């Protein structure tokens, strides 16, 4: 018999995330640097464990009409079929068509953070996205419908009591339109997911459970649409 233990592996994955976030909370005093540190912990998780077709970066999102989103702590986007619009000295801009998900990453979840995250994901979902017909040997398939963009939050702990109770759900329900937060992880306490309503999961291995749920949602999203790159190139003549 092997000495490996799957339960221990899954626990260790969660513990690594929670421990890293706790170290940042306890050792970094500056709020901006603390936020940057938290963001990097989550980016490293996604870069390590998401399938290769996905890329995770701190980035802006732009559309072919020249409109930009607010800067997003974590953008999960396609790198198999979509180009970067701009990538220089860690300043990354990705086309709206390539985006699967955006997350706000902070140490603590509260009312202000959720409202802030809802506004930021709205700035991405409001962007224009193109979708071209897909050529094949016998002709072409019609343009692929646009996939819903996932929005979420990533935190270590909660200011509310109970941590995953009614105050959290009430604030999540405050915007179920363009600012809908589909999924989120509060690593010390659990995670939430929106299907037809918000589901709250109190979970000791919250980061691992959240990661598996996110991958499942991404799998159901299939592939981003075929981008009309010439719509972006039109700006070369402006």
C-alpha cells in the first residue's frame, strides 16, 4: 500500500493558503502591501492548480470600443485562443472576450468589501464582447454565445458573527444583477456559491473545496468565443 493520503493532501493544500494569508495579516502592517500580499497568495494558487488553458493575473480588461474596467485583483482568462492586448512591466490588459472570472482579494470580508467587489465585477460585465462565426471544413458554425463572467471575493476571515451567516447572505443579495458575486472563499470559515440562490458552506478545508468548485464551474463554461481581433486593430488608425 502507498503511504500517500488523499485527505492529507487536500488538507495540506488548504492549510498552505490559510497559513500564508495569516502570515501576511500578522507581519505586514501597511494596508496596501497587505492587500498585495493576499492577492499574490491567491494568484499563486490559481497559477499552480488551474488547467494550463487558464491564466491568472492582476489585470485591466478592455473591450473593442476602447472602454476599460477597473483594475482587477485576479483575472482568470483564456490563453489558448486569446491574445494579450498589452503586457509590459507587469501591467497587463486583456480583451473582454477572453475573461472567465474576476475576483477581489482582501484579508477580511465585510459590507464595504462586498459592495466594492460588486462594483468592480460590474465594470467588467458592462464591457462589449465580440463573437465571430467559427470556420470548419464544411463551412462555419454560428458565433458562440457569450459565456457569463464569474465574479467573486477571496478573503481570510469575516468581520461578521456568525462568519458565514445572514449578514453575509444579505449583502450578497444586495446585487444579483451585473454585480452578482457567484462564488467566494473565506479561508478560515468556508465558501459560498450562487446557483439559483446563494449556498453557504462552512468548511474546514475551505480553500481546497472552493478551488474544486471553481474548477467545476469553469469546466461548465466551456471555451470563450472567437474574438474579433480586427475590431481592436481599428484603433490603430485613431
